[in-house]
C-alpha cells in the first residue's frame, strides 16, 4: 500500500496527501518576525519542515541551537554541512526570551551535530535549558539531540539540566542506517536513548524518551516492526513516524510514498507494543504537535 517511484528521478511527483497550506495567519508572520528579531535559527526552516506554516501560524517553533552548520552530511537532511562557526554565548538567553514572548507551554530545543567540539555542544545545550527554565519556570522543555558520538559524559551534562522529554531519532531501520545517517550508528543511538532515561532516574527525576523514524526509504514492514521492538527494548515510550521527503536532488531519493492508512496501521501496532504516545502520518515530524504528549500522564516518564 504505497506509491512506488523511480528512485533515479530527480523530481518525484508527490501524491495528493502530501499537501502543505501556505500561511494566511498573521501569527505566522509575527512568529517569523520574532525569530528574525532575536537572530535565532529554527529547524523548521533549516530542515525545510513541511509543517512550518502550520506551526508558526500557531505561534510555535523548534529552536535549533549551536549554529546552522552541521559537522555531518546525512543523506536525508537539508541542514547545511560546513565548518561550524564559534558558539554564540548569548544564544541561550535569546532562546529563553523567544519562549517568553511566544508564551509557550512546551518548547523543543534541537541542535546540529558539533563533532568539532570536545563535548559535542552538550554544555551549550544544557545552558540553554537552564536559561529557558529560569525565565519560563512552567514550560515543558523537550530536547532533540545528536548522539554526542556516544560520549556518556556529554549526555550526562544535558541530562543534569533536567529536560522533561529527551528525543533522539534513530531515523530509519537498522539495514539502512549507515546509508541514511552520516557518522551515526543504529545501536549507539538506541544506547543513547536508554542511557538518557537511566541517567534521569539516577538523578531522581522523571524524563520521557522519544524517537522518530522516516518511512519511504525502502524499508520493509518487518524491519519497521523490528525497530519498534528495539526502541521498546531500550525503554523508549514516545514515537513519531513520518514520510521522508527529499530536500534536493543531491539527497537520497524517495523510494515510495506511504499511504495515510499505512501510517494509521503502523501507529496502532506501535501503541500495541507499548509506546505511550504515537504520532504517525505522512507529514509528522519529530516536533510536530509535540505538546500533544503530556509527560505528566506517562507513569514511566
């Protein structure tokens, strides 16, 4: 149940269910103006998220810290890959101010991979969490982090700042991981997710763990279900499933467009496997409607 295409084509014709409405909400432009005013970077723009019109129209955005240049060149990602610039010391305060102005009750903070830094940018991420919480004490803070090359001391720094939700995406099934994700390892990502939960427990606070998978890269249903099992075995309780969309002809081709009914089917299976919250649909992304998950209602978080 999918629309298969020729992976050699540079321009794939998208099916009718892949539709994005252009902004007609003044809140969208207010949000954009605020982000520009504070000189912030959002993953919404850098990763060409198809939902940015909707999210910004609701006054929400996912902030991407540590610059707009990534040290990795993943085959699916639109974020720029060049030598990163120096970290901006006042960026955490600017993010905190944006959260305050937008009156958010749930914020997602992500970051590019900074393998050029000894800590992978962990201290900068932790500082941002602290700064956001200082002037927004009631906001739910969700972080979407790189794997820090598996360095547990870097992960500890982030977890010590006590994010409420820790998100790290495995992105795809094990067979395709090396092809899709530059310098990342499938099992290392699983270990990062499990370690994050255990570290939070050791520090005496509750933190939900979350991960996401893109579909349409040539994976089989059996492989998807195995990825579900792998995530549950590593104690992940929140899952997102979305359609991979090719950013440019230089990126990995879309092998197939998955029909919405298949996303519904897979989402139901995921719930049956024990995930506490599942968002599954063609346009779902890691932080899409992130606030729909209420960590306080998850007894495991």
